[in-house]
């Protein structure tokens, strides 16, 4: 049975290491009782090592015993060198990180991250043995159809990447207007987006590589709306990427809502 994926993007929160350890511990407790949900927590870089030290996630990953996987919020495309302020995939791997968010809209918008950079980061993540969570989504929605920009972002991000890697790709569709606004997209529109994403991937990389790729929804997910994005999307959506609600008790409820859905 395939598990649903619940990814917590803490962004630049919480403020202290102590709070981060408490928050991780709460999420870990919720994840331990979930059989049908794979939980990934993406804390800010400085807290990764504190979490690794406390729970030994790297060794747990080696023994396939991690109840919560660690994710990073970004990586740099080079392995090492003179890149002030950047963090490499191998450094993340050593800290027990197994997932990495790439191309989040906040990085594209605030830090000028381009599709070309996203492509290089994606390539590096795969080569490092990390599972990338590629974020795509339009700034504005005009009409009912998923805008072509979403397909363009996907094509440019996965350009030149081998089909073997695409099989393990996680794509998070996050319409920018739905992030942090309390105004989520509808399951109906997410259904269309997931079909569109698979079509674009299949055209570029072949049907075979797309069957295992996972598609997530992100944007103002809470425990109240999470189930609808799975139940009302005919098996096209395999999980969620959660920002604001992942910093609250609501994330435990999101995990249990997913747990209750029959897959
Ligand atoms: C995000 O930033 O990836 C996100 C989905 O945020 P929120 O859940 O707060 O909308």
C-alpha cells in the first residue's frame, strides 16, 4: 500500500533551537502512530544538526527505521567550493536529510531563483541521493484552466534529467496565491493540475517514468481541508506540502486525517 506524504515546511521558524526540538518531538509522536502516512519535516538549516544529534536520524535512515524523515528547504548545485552562504547536498545527507524542497515560490520571488537554477539543483539532489520535492505554481489564476506557466516551470526544471530519476520525483503544485493566504485552491482544480503535471512529465520523459512520480498539493492546507484534496482527486494526489499549519498542533491532526483515508 502506498503511503500518503505529509511534508512540513517550517520556513524560517521557529525562533530557537529549543522550540524546534519541541516541535519536532510533537510531530514525531503524531507520526509514530501513523501507518499510512510518510512524514517529512523541513526545518531551517541550523536546526537540522540539533535534530540529528538528538534523534540520530542518519542512523535511523540507514536502518530504514525513521518515523519522520528530515528534509532541507534548499540546496546548492555545486558539491563544494567558494559559494558563500550556500549549503551542499552532501552536507545535508550527512545530517540525515533525505528530502529537499527545490524551487519554492518564496525563493523564486524573493531571491530571484530561476528555472535554470532550479534545474541544476534538481539534478544535484538526484545525484546526491536526495528525494527532491519540486515546487511549481502560478502567481495568478485567470479562468478555470491550469496556466501554461506551470507546465513551463516543470519542463524547464526537469530538462535533461534522466527518466530513472523522474520516477522518484515529488512535484508539489502550489499556486502562489494560495500560499499563506487562508484561501486554498479547490480539489477540483487540483485534480486538473495533477493530470496536467503527469501529462507534461509523460510527454517529456515517457509514461514509464511518470507512474511512480508523486504529486502533492500545497497552499493553506489545514486539518479541515486536507482530506478533500485526497478524496476528491481520484487518486491523482499523493499528499500535501504544509507551511503555516505545520508549526501548530494542527499538523498532528493533518497526519491523522490522512491516516483515516483508505488508500
Ligand atoms: C508553503 O509555503 O509551501 C505552504 C504551502 O504554505 P502554507 O501552508 O502556509 O500556505
